């Protein structure tokens, strides 16, 4: 039997139409490629290379500062006066400052006992400390549980106050602001703030308060976070790498060179006078902590970071919770930059060098350029060059600089250096959401003030496993299927296929691997899966 030709199977008209469409598309591409696509892509490459150099210089600068700090041993105790608090026979406990401890929470069923217990276990004269639980919970059952826990500690002689309000205006900032209005707060000198999953050690106040007592120019003592669930899954290990760099390098450099860095919103102690002078808590962005820190610094106040003092807390271990957190952490700073840039420029209390540090280094490079460049360069522009061989990216910009930046990031978590490849892929995927959130913040888009409390699991999964409850999988498109990740994954996969056929530099290896990472996260197969969530 003779082999059937394509013309015997498909009509001539169809084949002609197909060839005609392909020919027309090819003609259109050839006509717009040289005059339009090539110049635009070249401009995009140049802009991305400039942003990469800015990031590289910033990372290199911080690396040099950290090395010098280690060599010369410039610890906070040497830069500022620090003496342990001592008993005064004449004045008794009145010689100790009055300290307020605030714990803002919202429906924290899994961790409320941990945070309240840790705060009530702080070592400090009992008549010189007030524990204030600011409960914005909307679940009546959880509210009752939190109130009963406060009553339990009060029965043990702890000065604990359970505060609620009839609305959630301003979210966390609104709760903190409302808490500061209570009459008993007027007698307090300092306020320590802990989110609901944070568990300070008993000696926390003994190690932080002396800095504020003996240095009148200091407004804030920020401590480091220690992650109790970093080994829970690969996603928490990768989060630990990013946050360890932030605490080991970024916060340390800001504290030692400019006495300014962003308040992390928790595990810190503020001088109440500094909060009041800066204008108190404001809810104009989703980063009320950073807002307060910038305003206080513009008033001339200084901050100190204690990397040696660590406070235990929990990383978000579900992909859904992590995405919401990253949206808030990326959108808020960009929006705050938009609102405050002119105020910073016009300020007359700080030096020009400090203004440059805050505007260029703190905001522009770390909070805007870092997010946009990671996504646009590595996930859009570089892959697009496979279609336009006339546009080339120099090796120093496409390989060397990213490699050095990645290695510098590994300094914070040496134990996870073998996970660097996974960290790169994970960060590139998350840069999609960070870029989107940054643009929303700069343009004040519809989700600019979206505030969703980061879900904490506490011991929930342990109890779930212990009861051996039947696992019922529920596939919800809105929760498990993420279309943006899948769309970018398809784009990268298509670029990889094109590079296999027409490319000559084996770039498809990176494109396929990165596309696979987008697909994995796009289908929700990352982080901890919570049954029946």
C-alpha cells in the first residue's frame, strides 16, 4: 500500500492557509524585529545591567563593612554605653524604668499561649512591668480563650491587661496606637513589642533596656529572629537563608554605619518618648513598623541592633501564607517610599549622607530595584534574548555578578550553602509577586493596603499527625492553582524549546529548570500542606 501524502489527508486549501499564516507571521516578525524589537530589547538589557551593578555595589559595600566589623570587633556594647541594671537600696524597684510589653494578635488559636506565656515569663521587677494583650480577634471562641489565658496569668500575680476594640481600623498599627492610649501607659518609659508567635527569653529586658537607659539618643533596640521551624520543609529552609542575610548583614550594617535600619515590627524595644515625637503609629501603609522607624530617624533618633540576642518565632510554612506575607512586605515599602521621599529630602535634622542612605540604599536599591530586577532580568529579558540573537548579554552581567551576589547571600546561613541552586530558583519565582506588589505600592493600586495576617501553625500539624485524622484532599483552584506562575512557566518552557532548536549556548538548561520551578509552585506543590485547610 502506497504511503499517503499530506495532501491526501489534508485539503490543499487548508495546507495553503496554514503556510500562508506562517508566512505572514514570519514576514511581520522580520519587519518589526530589526527596527523595533532589537532596540527595545537592547534598552531593556542595558537597564537591567545597570540595576544589577547597583545591587552588586550595594552587596559588596555591605560585605566590606561586615568584614571590618568582625576584624575590629565593633560590637554594640563598645559603640554605646551599656551597664547592667543594679538594685538601688534607697529607691528599691522604683529605680527601674516602667516597661510596657505589647502583644498584638488576631485569631491566633495555635500560638497565643506561647506568646503570652513567654511575655509573662520575662524577668523584671513585677511592679515595673505591664503585659498588654491587644486582641483584634473576630472569632468569639478564640477571644474567650485568649481572655481566659490572660486571667490565668493574672491570678498568678502578673500585671496583665486584656484589651479589645470594636473594630480593626488600621489593623496592627491601629491596635498598637489604641493600646498606647490607655491611662496606665502614661507611667511607662519603654515598650517592647512581640508578635503572637514570638517567644523572648526571660533575660530579654535585662539585655536591651540598659542601652536605652544609658544612651539618651537611642530610640530603638532591635533584636534578631530565631526560627523554630526552619527545618520543617524546603520552603522554610530557603526563607531562613534570605532572612538570615537580612539580620546578619543588612541590619548590622545599618546599625553600625548610620544608626538607622528598618524596625522589623517585633522583637524590639522602643523609647515611648521617641514614638510620640515621631507622631505615633500610622496606618497609611502596610509597613507601620518601617514608617515609624523612618519618621523617628528624621527626628534625629538613633537605633541599635543586637544580633547576639535572638527571639524564637515561626516562619510561614504554607505557600499561601508566604505569598500574602511577601505581598505586604514588598508593597508596603514601595508605597511608603512614594509617600515619604519628598519629606526625607526636605528634612533638615539629618545629614545629606543619611538622606542618601535612606532614599537610595534602603528604599530604592533594596526595596524596589532588588525585586524588579530579579524578575524582569532573569525571568523576562534574558529568556527573550533566545528569540533575538542580535541582542547579547555580557557574561559579567548574566553570570558573574549574579553568582557573586548569590554567594554573598549564603554568608548568613552557611549550613544551607548546598541549597543555593534551590534558593535561586525559589527567589526568582517569588520575585514575580514581589515585583507585582512593588508596582502596586508605587502606583497605589487596588491591593496597596491589603492586610492579611500571616498564618501560624504552631503545633497544629503535630497534633494532626498524632490523631492520625483521615486526609481528605480538596483541590481548590483559587488556593492550589496559581495562574501567574503557570503563565511565566509556560513562557520560560517555550523559550527553552526554541533555544533547543535554534540556540547554540545551552541556555535551555536554565530555562527548563526555572520553568519547572514555576510549574511546581504554580500547582501549589511547595511548603507544608495542611489537610482540610
